[in-house]
């Protein structure tokens, strides 16, 4: 197997940037049409201006020169070139040899195939969470248990539901056993991005809203971790007990699907 050399990586980076620059027209990025061009696509100076970076620095970057660029620089170039999540990740891997931070990605949705997979589960509740435990997709069975569709986006966060929603807490009869395990798993996940602005805002809110969450942040060690609720009361006060498993949906965006399996029937 051939070894990927630094020169080869720089060539790939240069080819990638030129390819995406030439794919765009002035109309695509809201620039005026200044007449016929000798080559297709945007000029380097137009990309640099859209990204808010220096032309010389961008030119050297596109040429694959040995320069150091920041995450902010890469994100600005990604936006200027209209890269999607996968393309943005590829740019970071070529330039920094690591994926971008979680907050670089869009929160909005999962792929249609992932949604179809959850919908095909029918009677098994399933939902997808990101690194901060925002619930970004779910199936009908999960919605019937947790009411995700009726919640405002900011409240569609599993940790907010567990620690800052009294109505949800009343429906979780094993709350005192489940909450510490969920909290421990949440802290473990956040270790991947400890300085994320979204995470810091969420933690600040929950510390203010929930003494239980605040105490959990002060604990140094918990023996067990959890991904979901072990017992839920439905609208008729029937108790349903579950075990869970987790599937990685997108490792770079830190998306995980939590699937609930019935431990026993309603009672």
C-alpha cells in the first residue's frame, strides 16, 4: 500500500479547491456578472473576498503551499465555496488531517435513508441525537412517547427533557436511576468538544434550572452510563420498560441513533 505523502495531500487539496471554485458562477454567490470570462468559475480574488480572507493567503492555500490556517479560515472558505457537510469535512481532513468541530455542521436533519430506517422500525422508538443531545430526527413511535414534534426546537434536547421538564420527569418512574446514568454519558460525549459554545450554553442553562443536574456536574465518577429511559408511562399510565442500543449515523457530525427495545409488554 502506498504511503500518502505530504506533497500528495497538498496536490489533492489544491485540486479540490480549484474544482469547487470552478463549479461556481457569480450568480451562484450573488456577485454581479462582469462579462465574459476566459475560464469558468469564480476568480481567486472573488473567493477570498467572499471568505473574508487575504488574497495572497488564499492563493498560497489553493496552491498547496506549506502554510498554517485556522479553523475559522477553513470554515469561511467552505461557506464561500458553498461546500456541504461532507465536502467541508473533506477540506478539513486535507488541510488539518482532522474533521471540523461539531458546531461547523448544520443541525437540521438526517439523510432520507436514515429517516426511512427509523420509520421502518414502526413499533420501536428511535431518535437521532447530536453531540449535545439535541434530538434532530425521530420516528412515530418515539414521538408518541416523548412528543418531540410538539416541542420548540430549543426544548427538543434530551437533557433538557430529563432535568428541566417536570411534566416529562413525572412520566419516568425510574428517573432517579436513569438520570445519573444519562448525565454520565452526556459528560462523556461532551469530552469530544469541551469548549463548544452550544455545549457551554446548554450546561449553563441546566445548572441554573436543575439542582440535580448541578450536583451531577460535581460528581467525579459514575459506575454506569445510559443512552435512554428505562421505564416510561404512556398517556394511559401504562408502564413500558425498555433496553437500548446505539448506532453511529455520522461519526464526523457525532450523530447517534438511539433505538428502544421493549423489555416486556405494557402493564
